[in-house]
C-alpha cells in the first residue's frame, strides 16, 4: 500500500494536536465534525464519523468504551461461555446472515 499523503503535527502539553488542513480535506471533515482513531495491529488510522442520530447517552458510552480500550487494552478478553450463552438466549430466533450486504455506509 503506497502513501498518498503524510503530514506532521505536534502534540501539545495537554495532549492536543491540530489536524492538518490537507488531512481534514482528505477526510471530508470541518469544524464541529467528529473523527475516530482506530488502533489495530497495523497502527493507528483516522476516520470521519458519520453521525445520523446523535444520541448523547450512546455517544458517551461509546466514547467511554473507546477510551477504556485505548488505556487498558490488557482488559480485553473473550466472552465467557456463560455470557455467550446468555447473549444467544437474548437474541432468540433472530437470524443473522454474515454474508448479506450491509445497508448504509461502512467505513473500512
């Protein structure tokens, strides 16, 4: 995979940084928009967040989860067999086709 764009930004003492204009343009974001930082085995990537329904409770919970994962990755673990069974029971007869196309936009 070749690099299309690379910019350098300085982190302040408060842990803040400015997203360079060319990166904001590439992401299609502007003042007030949201971005997400994804950390995986390949590194960190930045993505635009498309918010259709801004639910403060869900947004706050997801932010809490994301921060907890970043700051405490050692706490991630597989579902226990008991919790997996409980989730399966709660889902009831709901059928899921993992090969079916996903409706709506999907960021990869």
